[in-house]
């Protein structure tokens, strides 16, 4: 099955049209050899987009490049964080550029929405700092701080990244439903993790390395740290909470209005900075469930004797079905020496490994 890289897909689509105009100029048309091409031609190739997302794409085709990079960033981080779990994000982004492959309503869907939202904020915000003629740096960071240092450099325009991620992702859940309310909340959790963890970078100025004056600026955090924070929320029973939709009357009858924590005597709304939310319990992910696109764990690599907390035992991964063992020879270049001039000679090292895979 072919694997989609969304950012590469977008870039190749744009390159294939030999775009000559800068995409962030606000122009509603792309020009190829002096022939105007409406962005709709590009946007229709990106599936699946909702009607609102399609309009967003047509209005801001250049921003779609950053969004696609953010989507890929979120997908890769999801796969890293869950690489040793039964559910491992393996089908996220497969088949279609924006394909979702988490079971709707589950904790895994909650994490998926949060990490992709965070990825889009990160990518769009970084693109701002590299485009001074566009959204640029955060000009509100100016003057002297309470600590006595001066704002300088290029503080990231986090407000722009947050706004773009919110507009684009929330447009995918335009219909009011309990799933849409859940997704929107988790999208916000991803945005807030970036907003609340911006790094403060500083540079000293003065003779002989002294720090008579200091200028500082805000930068986006390491995305690995963002992934770890979201995974910590996912794994915490207190931070990941089950919710239900509160209903309100409308002309068409009762419709979901907002979500509240399930199983409490009071009306408690989840915190967008501290709570991932889900509606339904997750399957075990042990066996293949075709209707839910769950691949199961048959063929997954496991550890017979886990050596660290990150290793997953065959007993857990294989769900009691047992495992197969095969011998594998790992080879690599080693003991390399440089000979003047100009060649490098290496020996070949090898190691016998026993690989365990679930039956």
C-alpha cells in the first residue's frame, strides 16, 4: 500500500504547475507560462477536504504548504510516541493525504487530533519567521521586560499559527455533533501545548563576553517535547477524560451544544489546557477489525525479555497468541580508517539477532 507524505504531495503538485508567483502574495491565481491557473485545480487534488477547507485552500494556497508540513510533522511524531504500542499510528496518513486512521471517538483519535493540530501550529508559525513580507515576526514583543532584558530578534508569530490551525482544522467538523465537539476540543489542546511552552532564547551583548545588555525572543518548542507532553496527557487517567454531549433545543430538535465530563454530579467542562477528551472506550487493537480499519498486531515485532520501559513484551503485544522467532544478521561498516590521501577503508561488522514477531 502506497504511503502518502502530505507535504511532498502538495509541493510536487505546486511544482508540477511551475508556479512563478509567490504564493503568499494574496493572489487568487497561480501563473504557469503566463497562463492563469485557479488554485481550485490544485485543491481538488487534496482529498478529503470539507467544503470549508476547500474554500480555505482556494483563498490561501500558499498556506497549504505549511499546513501539509505540519500534518506530516504530527503524523511522524504520533508514530514515534506509539511505536511500541498495539495502536501505533501506522495507518495515519495512508491512502489519502488527510486520511484519519484512528477509531473515531476514542482516546487514540483524541491524541491524533491534538498532535496534528500542534504540528500545524508549529509549521505555520515557523513559516512566518522565514517570510518577512508575509506574517513575519511578533511585533508586539518590544521594549524592556520586568527582568530588565530587551525584546529583540524575531519572536515567533504564534498568534498567526494558532489562528490558521484553528480555522483549517475546525472547518473539517462543521456539522454539530458529539464527535465534532470532541475533535474541536482536542484540536485546541494541541494548540495550547504549543502556546504554553514557547521557549525564551536570549543573547548577551557587551565587551569581552560580558552581559551588560541582553536581548531575548520567543521561539517554538522542540516538537519531540510537544509529543511527550501530549502522550503524558493521553496516558494519565486524570488528564484524559470521558465526556458526553450536553444537548440544547433547536428548530430541528435536540442538538449537541457542548461537552461535559461523564460520571460527575455537577456540570464540569473539560479544560482545554489539561484534558484530552474521548467519547468511547478503545478496542484492544489485538485483532484486525476491518470495519474500523484496525490492523491488529499479527506480524508486529516484540521483545521476549524487555530491557527498558519503552520495550513492549511479546505477551502484551501478541495478546496471548504467541510469537515466532527468526534469526537475522545485522551488518554495518566499522573500524573505519582514513588513508592519506584520500580514501577511507572500513571493515564489515555483523551481529546475530533473534527477532520475535507476533503470530
